């Protein structure tokens, strides 16, 4: 039975946040909620949560404050602004960020919290929307077992596994390691399905075969069926995954290590976002491999790609990306990768009529990365 004296504030009730907050509420905790779009919290309010009009009001009297927002810039503003959570939360409060964010920012928040007699730790999650709904998420914590002991009962209301990595920021670093693995798996899934399609194989049977061997992956198991059904609804949005890969690449650059799989995935997801796919589910990577008509039917527009890379564009972080020097939500400059560049298919995208790796036609003959000639 939950400690009725422990009150919870939950800030960010989106695709993942709402079901997580729902599990906490169902466990008997007093829950206060805030979200920038109020309607996304209506279901929780109907079930007994209390709505407030600002993050500060939500956190002021709470024993435990959860945050789950989109980007590191959101986290920074939420915690470190003059009227941010670190300032308004009461002494002794636990501030737990479930957002996948920057390890360095997580360390800064934790250190600042301790100077104010408060406790903050990073706790990104994995398991997607399905895991959030079922309450079986894996929690990746930048703290010790002893650190989380006072709030473990709450954490267990929406998780099946909790991994403690021992120090502030290490939860974020571990989550980014997960995203690096997932990035390569997503590209592998898309490559395999495209290869099978071009080989005139039964795609469902091919997927079943792959899942029975060493080529199996969570992407192939959980997301390939959505792709095969033409279901692009997000369990995890492209723009957020792109942010995560960018964060990992930032850390990799700082440590002078190469992540070719993540680099490839970033290029493809960057392309997908540029043509209007930022709010689709990550399985929409397979649209890059399909005929243009299928992409258009999903709401994508290839002409946006050329415009984005010639004029500069905005990604989900809200930063302006001038003429190919590009920042993702991590604040990392990817100008060396983007602009006039080659996609992983090995095809140059300097001009308006271009081909991606999928081999779909854009009015001309080209060579893709497989070395096979595709008639336009």
C-alpha cells in the first residue's frame, strides 16, 4: 500500500508520461499533474489527479516530482530557470527526470539540488508506449540503490526492472548506450525488409524467420509489424529518437570514439524528419525505402528535404539550422554531417531530384548503395 503521506507531482503527460502517471495514481498516491497542453492530462484528472496551472505550482508541495518532457532545452528551463523546480520544490523533495537528456545536464541538476537540500537524479526509461501502458518499463537510474530507496515503491508502480548506475548522469549515459544499439537495430530492420521486398520474398515469413535466429532484434519483433501494416502512429516519435542519437553522437565526439551505426541512423532519421516525418513513429524509417507514393500517402514531402538543406531548417529543439550547420535537441553541431552530404545509400543528394537508399524513383536513373542500377 502506498504511503498516503507521500505526494507526487507529474509534469509532462504525453504519450509516455500519461500512462506512467496513471500507474502512480492507481497505486493510491495523491498526484498533481501539469502539461503544456491541458487536454493531454484530462484523462488523469477524470481518474482523480489534480490539475494545476504551472510546473512551479505542481512541485511546490510535492514530496516527489517527476518530469518527462521532450528535449534537454526543456529540462534545463524546467529545472534551472529562476522560478524552476530546483527553486520552488521544498527541502527534502525528490526530483526525478524521466526524459532522455544530456548526462552533463543531469549532473548539473543533481549537484545544484544537493546544495539546496533536495535530491535530483536522472531516470530515463526504455520500453516505449507499450511498456508505459503495461507498467513494465525498464528504468535506467543515475543514482545508487540507497539513493532511490525512499522512492523505490513509486518507481516500481510503472516498471519491471530498475538498473542503478551509481552516479548523476550515468543513467542518461546508459540510456544513450541503449539508443545507440536501437539505432543500429532500426537501420538493420529497415535494410532487411527492403532487401526481402526487392527479392520478392514474403515479408511476414521473412520476419518470422529472422526472429528465430541471431538476426532477431527488438526492432524486428515490435516495430516491423507496424511498418508492414502501414501503421506510422508513434509509440516513440522520430524527432525524439533523432534527439537521442544526436546526444549519443555528442558524447562520442567528446570522447573521440566512432559510432558508425549511430551516424548512419542519424543521417536517415534526419532525412525523415526533414521531409515531414518528425511526429511519426520510429518505424517510419522504412518509408525511406519505399516508392515515393507511399511516402506521400504517409504525409511526407521529399521536396522539403532540398529546401531544408539549402535554406536551413528547424528541428524539434527549436534551433535555427543555417545552411547545413545543424543542431539537434542535444545542442550538438552536426554541420560536418549535414548540408550537401551523402546518405548511407552512397547517393549524392546535392540536387533537387534525388534518391534515398530505398530505391524509390525521383525521375532519374541512379545508383544506390547496393550498387544495383534502378530505372527511374
